[in-house]
C-alpha cells in the first residue's frame, strides 16, 4: 500500500512540475486517502496483535 502512495505522490509531483494542476491535485488527494487508510489498517493490526498476544 505504501508503494501506491509513493506512486501517486510521484505522479502528483511530475504533473505539478509540468503545469497540470488538476491532475496533480487529484493524484495528491488519492495519495492522501490511501495514506489514511494505511494508518487505520496499521492501527487495527497493532491492536489485534496486542490483543492476540495477551
């Protein structure tokens, strides 16, 4: 999932450098959403690991 975040961030940076503001904003927005999903899944995974351990 982190790979997808990095891919969309690179797309956003390249699009911004080339002057495609709409595409850059869209790619950055997608990367941000995927990053938040990653954080939620990471938190759930850590909690489940701690619960299973006890």
